[in-house]
């Protein structure tokens, strides 16, 4: 028998906030993707933000996003790569995200909207390396304090097809001031305002530093993130719950949408927010075929019918 999917509707008054505190961790521990799941989510149920992770079993190494509640602010080096220099999440939060873009890291949301901002700080590993130097990286400012060093985070807003629409830069350390007393390495949670970034449902992060070698950046390429906020760009007065339903779910190669009164715009997204398929002028009980090209896993479908809009999770066999 067909299994009807449940639909959820979001409005602009509701924000999805990734606090990471909805993720389960034992004290003084972390998740780095060793379970090979490839991602994790944080935020309101049905409106979670997806953080992409890549784990290499051969090297037992990871890149992208992890999450942690480690509190070690004094141990230098690679073995302490999961601690924030604050020793805790924003506003006493128990968990926070750790990002290691190698060379890039991405997160996304399945519905159209706007990232409004997040809190950021340095990892203990990067902070102590920049402050004191180590076997691989220089002390920022050099011995005189006059070296014009910097550690920069580039944030790109992406559309559903993964194309950049806007860029913002944020300095995690800056020693380029004429007055050395203004030089800094970020060591507290600081708000990164994304309100001027164009509408995007994905973010891509990359790091750059003044300390480089032939193989790339010497500065440890880590930072920590908390309370990422995303707002749906549809007002409550403009949106109503769609009466559409979709089956079968799980599906194999086709879907049928019923309950459409006019013509609808249908989009299917993967867990990273990438648009996999789009259909215009979909009619009631129309069969959407050719879905066998999709890999097995979790997807999201959005149906827009005039001012009505709904979204649902789908499973592909």
C-alpha cells in the first residue's frame, strides 16, 4: 500500500538555529564522522541544517564539519584539534561545531531562505599555534610583532545548484595594524553577520593564512562555530499549508502527487541542499518518473502551488 508522506510548513517568523546541543555526546568527547554517515544535522525538527563531513578510514582522518564538547584550552598540537579556545559553546552551550575545510567545507538547508549569521571562535589548536608558533607554523607577528600576519575565513553563499551568489570574509586573526596593540587572535565567541549576504541555502567555507609553504597553509586550518541561524524567506501571510500528498514513500523510480488544485512547482533536494530534479506545471495525480537515477538514501521534496507550499522527507530504495 502507498505510504503518504507528512508535510511541514515553515514561515519567516520561524528560524532554524543549529546550536549543536540537540546532538548527543558524552562529556569531553566529539563526533568526527568515523561512522561513515557523511553528515549530521542540527536545528528544529523538520528544519535542520545539514553539515557535510568526509571521513577517510585508511588514514582515520576527517574534513568538513565535526561537533564537540571538548574544553581543553591549554594543550597545543594536532591531538587537541576538537577543542574551542573558549573551552565551551556560546552562552554556556554544551556542544559546538568544529570545521576543518580541506580545502572547503559546506553546510546547507533544503528550503529557500537566508542565513542571518553565526558565532565563531578559533580552535585551541589554531589559536596556540598562531600565538606561540610550533614545529610547523610561525608565531604571528614574528619575534618583533611587526610581521603582517592574518588568518582569514572566506564564506560563500551558494544557491541550490551549488553556484556562488555572494562572498564575505572574516578575519580570525589580524596582525596588519600599524599599531601593534590592535593586533589580535580571536579567543571569544564573536557574531558573524550574514544579513548582507544574498539569499542562499548553502554556505561554503575556506581558510587562508599569511603563513604558507610549498604544500599549502602552515596555520592549522580549523575554526569553531555555534548558533548558526537560518530564516525561511516566505512570510506567514503569504503561505498556507498545501493539501498535496505524495506516494509511494519509500519510492523507487516514480512518485505521484495528489491534492494539487492548480499547477505546482516541484523540487527534489538531497541532504546537502543540492537540487536533484525540478518539475514545472505539475498537475494533480501526475506521475513523476525517471527517479531511478537517484542513489538510495534520504531526499526532500518541496511543492509550491501559488501561495501554498509544503516540504517533506523522502526515502529512495
